[in-house]
C-alpha cells in the first residue's frame, strides 16, 4: 500500500453510478453490462470489494474529477441468473477519495483512491446534536408509519454520531447532489446539522397529517368518555 501525505492510497475497481452509497447502508444492484459482470467475478474471486462513485447524468465515467468521494462496497449476497446477469446486495464499508484513473487490462475502470475519514471533533458536542437528531428521526418515522398504516418498528440506528449521520441519511428522502455533499463532509457535526434541519422542516407537517389521519380512521370520534 502506498501513502499520500500519510494517507493510505490503493487501487480499487470502480463502478460509477448515478447514486450515492453511504457507509453502513445496504444497496441492491442488478449487474447486466459485460464489463461489470467481469468486475463482480473478479471481486468475488478476490476480496468482494469495489468502489461506488456518484456519476452525474451526462458526465463520462473517466471525466470524474480527482477528489470526488465515493464509498467502498462489499458484496453480501450474489445470485447469478441463467443469462449471466446477477442480482447482488452490497453494503457500504468506508469512504475513499478518487485520485486518478489508472491503466488496467480489465474492461472496467480501476482507480487509485485514498482513504477518507472524518476530522476529530468534541465528543460532548457531537453527542448533544446526535441526541436531537435521533429524537427528531423518531418523531418523523412514527408519523410516517402512522400515515402508511405501518405498525413495524423503526429501524435500529447506529450508536456513534458519525455512523448515525450516514444511517439516517440513507433512510430519508434526499436528492442525490445533497447525498453526495453529505458523503463528502468530513465533520459528523456538519452532517448531523444538515439532517436536523431537514427533519425539523418536515416533522410538524407530518405529525399534523398523522393526527388527521388517525381521526379520519376513527370517523372523527374521539375516545369514549365515561358518563
């Protein structure tokens, strides 16, 4: 392994896609292009890992700029179909920063990437904002479940603030450029503050709609009162 300014740099097969994978998040994929069938075969033969990097519409794969942040994906399950296509499930492992594409005999892209971690922050301050975000997510989730008449429990969230930020970001509706911005942020507090703003902007409306939905299901009748 090489080092760039003290940061580990290594080669990684790359799968540019119009989506963002977060560390810890699962992602189902349908593999049909011959070059990515080969990528999957090579990964399964070696260490089951490749890189997913966001490619905006209209941008050629090799035109992705140096410094673009992606996420290492590890294959959890792969099912090959009779025609050679595959349905797979991966999960995000850790982030990387694309340094450059390198020449390779493989039919798919290979990149030189650098490990990409958060900057250190004050633990007490992080714990405080994480608690607020966790509480807001619970309120939003319960209201959304009520509107959908879904009685399943809410997803279990990670304990540590950095993983919490990615865990919630993977579960809520955010446009892809903002997802990429969250993936690229090296401050857990910054990611949590962004998510807090998004949840805070939605929670009031969702809870009001959930209350109306609950009343409508009971035909407007409140609980029976003792006479």
